[in-house]
DNA sequence: TTGTACGCGTTATCAC
DNA sequence: GTGATAACGCGTACAA
């Protein structure tokens, strides 16, 4: 590896002049500039960041701290989004997965300090509340996909599950559905409860009677290894007396179960039952036939936006705390799994009937 | 950030002594050791890797170069595996996604050099053949999930698609299936062709007549944005004169389509048709009802193993080229989507019949 | 057992 | 415009 001195010697200038050229500083004669560039080419010189860092204290490196990576393969898009921002802005990224282990997390913070990282993205792989204090973070930190209950001064970037679910529920009602099944995600999840709350609020706002709503929990247990009974739940719902005309699912994976459950019973989607999901996990939502109407979790954008916010903090111009925090929209993705109900079927009066097609 | 000198001053020793304590070198009086440790604690001193690196040339950092991340969310497990190895061995990892762009890849190599990275994992997100030359790699490199046709001297770690598919095909035949549908993955994919080749070889070896095999292509087009017609293909297969008793799918996503296609037609799985996949994408294979019998792509292990191999190269003890290259097994995961055929249905004579249950 | 002098590759300061 | 010279935080070599 040639050093700046080698270049200087070959170009016949001092090392400082090479430094000027490399860093595009002013006050270099064009002729000198060319000679130096040539020498750099010839030698294949690449500046050494470590040496630069020793002096200048700017590492141009961001750290990403990640918890249960295995929960779902999709949330990794957060990391991708962050990487995209980083590389577009001359930053490099170091990722450490803690798998939820406290010691590993401690070690990660230390690693970050050793590398003189400028700031870290603390990302959780599902939307949740955490207990972090700003004083626990030795480096500038932005929370992604989570918020701290313990310390409001930590900036966070989270998805707006509430509004996503709200839009979905309104859409379903606008399509004329009145008998609704709702399969809840694991209640342990913060995002899950937000979605359910939105559903309840909208349904109440529209004056839908409780009797025409069926709510069941589809998953339960420890996050990452929950038991999924949504297949069975779907079938029970569809076999009850006045079955719902639409089943709203806590997320797309539950929606997949709902599809399988409904199809196995011989129900057609959306002719016999409409189904909506949440998250827009593409390998599910786009693969389903008919494709699933859902709300898109903006994972990639979460990562990208959070990096911007972190950069704001680092460069000191950043607002902090709830002022700087952002909730990002989960836009509805309308596909073919929701059928508009004809007027004749919209009344609640036929609540005893079964909208299923007969073949 | 306190430096080694600050610690030295507080502890009342020279900086070299602090260095000795930090690096656990011998010849430090226990008493001194304690005093220094105390000062480190008090000041929150963390050694600066950059400074260390300027002298010692060992960055303890690995680079990961990654192409089309978006192809599937699952292959990211390769990166996880590599990270796991790294953090278990005191290494840190820098990941750069190129999205298949050549300029980005060039820039990535440069970034790696700037960071004095010790070696890089060149990982592709689907199993394929590439054109890389060892001379294109300014740093020690190991190929993951791909092999170079241009240069055999590059070590590679790849999944053994052939053997995975072989095991699956044998299993299906052992369960008595003779009329077989095979839905091929995009033929552009190297792994896809390996799987198909294994299927053909086994079927020939067992003397299954061509007439009882139906082969169709389920996906085609540019990788990452292919058109998927496997849903329709499945339905066509099931509606033909002597429908297959089992459908073997190029991967789990096709298997999902096969489930949907079959269920929609009113077929039961595995009573009416058995289905097998490939890859073991858990959000599909475990979610399906009944759960899918498939072969597991060892993504995580690929990343882990490749890191070991790379470490071998770096520390100079490594075999190179095809000698050091590894093909990793894709073990069959036996679940409930394959039904053993009763002896009465195993003969090829009933090739005109339809094994479907009548309700 | 401990300390001193120096060098690593780079940037900062200031004089030329 | 350009170049000495010092300094960054740490490890190495050697002296004490």
C-alpha cells in the first residue's frame, strides 16, 4: 500500500500538496494538480482512513444496532434504507446484531466507540416501546421502529400503524362491508395494539354495532416464536352464523393464514370473503391470488429517514426529542382482495344471511 | 474522548504502561495494573482503533459486498451468518450493497481499501455464476453463493442445489409417487438448473417413463422482476387428463402458488396432491397448511462458513481455488405436504385415473 | 517492572 | 501556491 509520501516523491512535491489534491483544497496550480493525480493513478494510491481519523476526528462511519433480526426477514429493509443514505452521503456503515442480548449490546456500543463512530441507529425489528435512556448511549443515537418510554429526549422514527390501519378500516367500510372479522396480532406488540385501536375507533365512529364485529387473537406467545392459530380462527369465523364479509388481519402473515383457511373451506376470495392484511410483505401480499390489499410498512424509508435525522443530530443542527421525532405513513396498497359490496348486501338487516356464492 | 495519555496521567504512570494493561501484556505489577484499570474506569477510556491501526496494519474488519438485495428477503441470512462469525471472533463487518451496479461496486472496493479491510466476502443474493477475476479483487476475497467461471482460483462457498433436489426427488419416489409435475424456476438461475438436472437424473435412474412426468416453467424474465405463472401452471397440471399426484416446485414461492392454485380448484393437500418446494423460506414453508416439505438453503451457514474460509486465506494458511471451495448441503426438511401413496395407487397402470378424493 | 524515543499516514499551522 | 514541522493516539524497540 503506497502512502501519501510515495505519491509526493513520484510527483515531485511535498506530502501536504498531495493532501491538498486528494481533499480538493484550493490553491493548487492546475499543472501540479495533474502531476499529482497522475502519480496517484500510477501508484494506485488509496488514502488511509485510519490515519486521517487519528488527526481529524471525523470517521464518516455510522453504526447500526439491531435486535431480533430473525423475527421477520422483511424488517431488514430498515438497514438497507440506512445503508442507502449512508453511501449516498459518503458514509460507511457498521452493523451489529445483538439478538436481544444485553451483553452483546454493551459490547456493540464499545465497538462503536473504538471505531470512533459518529452516531448510531438503534433499530428494533418490530415496532415496540423500549427503556433506553439517553445517558445509556455514549454516542448520538436515533431510535428506529421504537420509542423510549423512559426518555422522551431520544429522537425516534417510527411507522404510523394507527393511520395505516385507519385507512384500511375506512376503505373496507366504504366498500360497504358491515359484518367484519378482525384477527389481532400478538397483543404484546405495540404496533399491533395501535392497529387494533385504530380499527375500533373507526368502527365506532361509523356507528357499526358491536354485534356485527367479531374479534379474535390470531397469534400469542413470546415474540419470534409465537403460536399462530389464525388459520383455525379464520375457519371458525367463516363457519359462524352470520359470517363476516371481510376479514381484517393484524398483518400479512395472518392474511396468508386467512387465505389458506378460507380456500380450504371452499370459500372464494374476494367473492365470498374479502381479506385485508397489514405490512405489505411482498413475498406474501403480491404472491397471494388475488393480490392482497394491505398497508405498507415503510421499512426502507424508516432507515433512510432515520439516517438523515441522525446526521442532523451529529452536525448539531438537529431538533431533539419529540420535536425531532417522526411518524411515517403506512400507505394503503389497494389490490384485489376486497370486493365492493352491492347495495343490496350493505344493510345490517341481513346479518343472519351468508353472502357466500353458491356454485 | 480521553486518550491513553489522560489515563496515564490520572494513574500516575507512563502511557506505555497503560498500553501494557490494555493489551494484557506481561510485566505489570498487580498494584499498578489495578491503578490503571481504575483510571480507565473513571475516565471511560476506550482505545482508539484508528490509531492502533495506523501502526499495526490489522484492522480486524471484514467487508461484505452484496448485489441485488431485493431479490428475496431471505438471502440476507448470508450476511447474518457472516456477522455472527465476525463478532464471535473479534471482527467487525462493513456491508456495502451494490444493487448490481458496477460503479457502486468499484466504489465499494475503494471504500474497503480506505478502511484497510482484511478481506471481503463477495456475496450474491441468488446462486449464480459470475465473471470475477482474482486480479479484480484488490483484497483477499471469498465468493459466497456464486462461483467464478473466469477464475477457478477464487475460493467459493455455495449451496449444493443438486443434492438438495436429489434428496427431495428420491423422497417423493419413495413415497410411491409416479405421476409427477415439476414446475421449474426461472431457467436463468444457476441453482434452478441444478435442481432440475438432479430431478431429471433421479427420475431417469428410477426408470420413470417420460410420459408420467409433466414439466413446465413457472417463472421467467429478468431476475428480480420475473413474471410468475406458476399459479396457472399448477391449475393446468391438475386439470389435465392424468394429473400428477405430486407437484415438485422450483422453490417455496412457487410452492405457495401451487397451494393457492390447488386449493382454489378444491383440491386438498396432501390428500389430493402432494407438493414439495425448495429453499425452506420459513415465512412460507412453515406457514403453509399443511407445512411444506422442502430442502433448506443453508444461507446462514454459507455466510458463517465463508467467513471462516476467508479468515483462512487472510492468515495465510488457506488452500485456494477449488481446493478450498465448499459446497454446502441443502438438507431435506420433511413436513406434511407429501402423502405416502398406498400400494394400490403406485402402479403406473392407473395413469389415466385421478387420485383425487371425491367429496 | 517501567519509561523514553520514535514511527505509522494523515491533517493543521504557519511561514515562505 | 507550496512546503516544513508539529500533532493525533497508539505500538515497537530499547533503555533504565
